[in-house]
C-alpha cells in the first residue's frame, strides 16, 4: 500500500468504536483540545444456535461473544468454567451473573492463548465466536484438547462512512482496520494505535509502521498510548486517575 500525501486535520482523533458522551476517554481527549471522531466501521449481527456442546470450559474472546451467547439463554453444564480475554471482559461477564475463572493479561493474544493452554491442561473448551474469527486461542491448544467452535455472531465491514483524515487513528479490531484501509490510504505523517496484537498485525499487513500498542485493553491503557503517539505531555497522575 502506498502512503497518501493528503493532508489531515491536526487535533483530530478517530476511534473505531461508538463512545458514549460520558466515556472517560472521550472526556479526557476533549479536555486536551482534541476533536474525537468515534464510529464503528462494522456491523454486528447475531447468529442463532440451538445446541450448546458440553465442555469443562467456555472461552470468550470478546464482549460481543459474551453478549450474543447469553442472549440466547444457552443450556450450561453444571460446574462449567469461564475464561475471558481481558479484565474488561471479566467485568462484562459479571453482568450476566458469571465469574471468570481465567482472565487474560496484556494484549498479546498468542501469549494469552499459551497461558490458557497451560492453565486448562487437557480439558475441553467451547468457543462462542464470530463466524470469521481468527481462532488464535484454538491454534495454541494441545491436540489433546477437544474444542468446539460455536458461531454466535458475524461482523460485516461497512462501506457507508465518511471519515475525515485525522492526526491519529485508533482501531479496535482487525475488521475495523480493514474497513478503513480499504477505503482510505493513510497520510504520510498519520499515527496509529491498535488495540490488541491481532489488530496490530492487521495494520502491519497494510504496510503501516507507526503503530502504538496499549499494554492493556482498558481505556487507561488506550489513553496512555494515544498520549505517547501524539507526544503530548500530560501528568501521568492525571491520566491514571482519569481526571
């Protein structure tokens, strides 16, 4: 991919996620004088299922997988354990009355997968997931693990969007990055932030080099990386407190 020489708007940030008006990330970036354009570039739709395979573990790779799995009132085996990709997903799981027995740390999906494989030994695992999932976790499990993939939602890349060129682009998933970069060429001095190693690798596949990678999936980790990419000097205490 060639890099565009089209100029972009300074003091403007695009995030491929629909933020609420009370989002701490939105409020903080606005207070720093940045206009934040926030819009998901994909649509998510539920896939109906009627049978839930019986396993010792259920691994959720995203909040969407949690939402669309429990939305269909699945039958759960007694004593089944739950695993999630991140602490933020663990908090979301609690909203459905469940507690995570394994919580991934950091943003390297392959490393999380390896730690999960060590944790569960030879247990069986169910993966509620998107139909186009990269299945990174499954690829790291042992041949002695029996895995069941259950498609509970699908993502569709949108084409009906117009995003002004921004100083920094934040992509929350590989699909969002792909949707944007199939429509726009990045400007020479634009900066990028990828949430998660799979999104980071997708941007690398498009020839992007200036990519920030947060150390965690939460908004504090994202904000710190955005600040680093923009080279804005903000007291760390204010970032960590969200004030």
